[in-house]
């Protein structure tokens, strides 16, 4: 989740939608409870985000969350929170 100034939310969508192989377009904008997040003050990973009153919470798909699902796998390549894993993807 990133808190984006309300007047820049549409710009954030426009810019990030250009990078579908990165995080791409936000999966949700607005009320976190709609996607099952009870409180922004207790995140699963990292410190609680700053959420200024004039901002909109914007949510992007993240590679950190699936780490819980693969934690019992013998081998996986992923990244550390806040440090994007970048690779050359040629279809």
C-alpha cells in the first residue's frame, strides 16, 4: 500500500499501468477493508505506512505476500521487502 495524494491518484494509475510486468495497475484504491485489510497500522510486512489525511490508499500486487505461500518450498527466487527483484523477461 502506498498513500498517494488524492489529486495524484489518477496519475499514479496512468503511470503504473504502463508497467504490467512490474507491479502494474493498482489492484484496489480506497477503503482497505474492502480487500480484507482490517487495519493499516498493523501491516504483515514492514512498518505501518504514513497516511496523510488528503491521501488515498492505493494497493498494488506485491511479491512479498506470496513468500508466505512458498516458505516450505525447497527452492525459489524472490526478493526482500523494499528491494525489487528485477530480471530480463523475454517472451
